[in-house]
C-alpha cells in the first residue's frame, strides 16, 4: 500500500525531499498535524505519537479542533494546540502564518472545505483516518456539492472505521483502492513489562488458587475492596487478593488496614502463606510492577475509581494482558474507553462492596473470566492494529518528505 500512496502524494502536489516548505518564513514547522473531531481521538493520537517518537524523538506535533473537543487538563505540553472558530479563508491564512505543517491526519470526518482546500494547495499531504459515516453524513454534506466532493478527494488515503464509511467515501468519488477498512482508531497502551523469573515463582506459589487483583487502589476505597474480598472469600475459600496501592506513600496505611480487617497477608517478595493458602492477600508496594500482577490475575479491579477525585486508570493495560476488567463509576479520564469495553462484555462496573464482591465471586469461575477477558482483548488489539498501520504510513511519508 505504501509505494502507490507515496506516488499519489507526489502526483497530487505533496512535497518531495528537495522541495521547500510552503509556509511563511516565520511559521513554526510542524511534522505532524492531527485534527481531532471527537474526544476519543486525543488519547488515540497520544498513543500514535508515542509510537512515532521511538524512531523520531524530535517529532513536532500539533492538535487542532473546531472547539467541540476541549483540551484536557494536563494534556501533553509538548503538543501544540489550536482551535478553529470558523472555516473562513482569513482565519485559515492566519493558521498557516503561524504553522507550517508537513503532514495532516484528519480524524473522523466533519471536514472544513476551505481549510482542506488551502492545505492541499500548499502541498501538504492529507490522510483521513477513522472515517465514520456520522462524520460524512452531516446535514450540509448530503447535497454533495462540488466543493465538498473536492475536499473529500483531496486526501491521499483513507482509513475507514467500517464498511459503511468506506461505501460513503466511494459515493464521494474516492477510489476504493485508496480506502482501508481499519476499524476504530482508539486509545491503546503497550503491554507492560515484567520479570519472567518472578512470574514463574509466583505461579508456582499461587498454583490453582482463584486470584484477583486490585490494581492502583486508593486508601479511600480500600475498605470497600477488603470487605468485598472477605465476602467473596466465603464462596471461594482459597481466594487470593493481589493488592497494589496507587501511591507508594500509602503503603503503610494499606498494611494497617489489612490488620484492622483481620486479613492474613504477605508482602511481596515474601511468599509465606501463599502456597499453603494461609495468606489471603499478597500486598505489593511498587505499582511499576503492574505487568507482573496483570499476567498473574485473570480478574483485575482498576482502582482510583470507586471514589471521586482520581479519574481512574487506563483499562487497556489489563485488556492487553488477558484480564477481565472491573471498575468503579469515577473513571472520567477514561470514560469512553471503559464504556467501549463494557459494551462488548469486556468490562463490568461495580459501585460498592456488594457489587464488587458479587463480580469477583462470579468471575472466580475460570470460564467466565476467560470469556470476559477475550472480549476485552479483542477490542484492545483492534486499536493496536490501527495504530500500527498509521504509524508505519506516517514514518514512510515523513521519510519521503525528507528534512523540513
């Protein structure tokens, strides 16, 4: 796919290695311009950027929106941010006076015809990614005016979310050979590292004990977690809880809480009581060993989610490693991702001691946990495949464009 695409980019006016930049002399050169049209595009873009930085540590990036997608608090400070308030030529001209983008990834749809036309005139390659029917069938697009068709056709290649979006692109005059049905572009996370020797030792000690993980738990929600474990343990007497604090500074508070709840526990790397099943909890101090615990536990409750104020943690970490996912209602930082997993049965919301205990008890049956984990893994790998395809293509295009 890459060679024909690169040929097409040059034939449509994309700059070759020897050509000069098309922006003003004072414009900031941006290697990758990403236009986001829905909130889920932002974490997906950051995942893409991380993948690109492995080979391009000096990659400069810009995110633009039409104002419908807000800049999250704490968004990557090394990524420039720009909001378009209109599609007027004057505003677009000011944009290019400030920025000189080398490559544009336009996500979703909701195209701005004047901006895209100006981008194409300047010789900046355009790729449409995560193309979706909703973004192509807005009210003003149904007439299929010449300007709108021309805007769609300005892109060199298209990644469609599904077959419906692919057919719509063909309706706009796009050659089917230029469209790849790639699935949804979504947030992802690389598989977390682990120590193979430690994992082998742990598996030898745990053996066939039903096991669940409370990952990145906060002290404020620990009573709920421990009470749920005690309730679930009545149905599964050999049940083991792997407990990992979100904050290392709360480690002593976790130990005190375990003592207060009369739960027998060991502290990793001490495995006393695990093999003979006298310990009910294995407490770990270091959250950076999460790759180890997720590989050991078939069920993972993602902490910092039962109480407000923390926003939850990324569900792709457990999904990548084959864990069924449980989570609380306070996951604002990753709400769309959790909702996506929950919609296919890969994640389940819990709200209190009773619902958490019930979920852990039900998922202590290996077949139930495995089915749930598989649903989550399929979603996680779908996102990874899309990111890998786009990453490879961006590398090839930037290589072809050469130094700015």
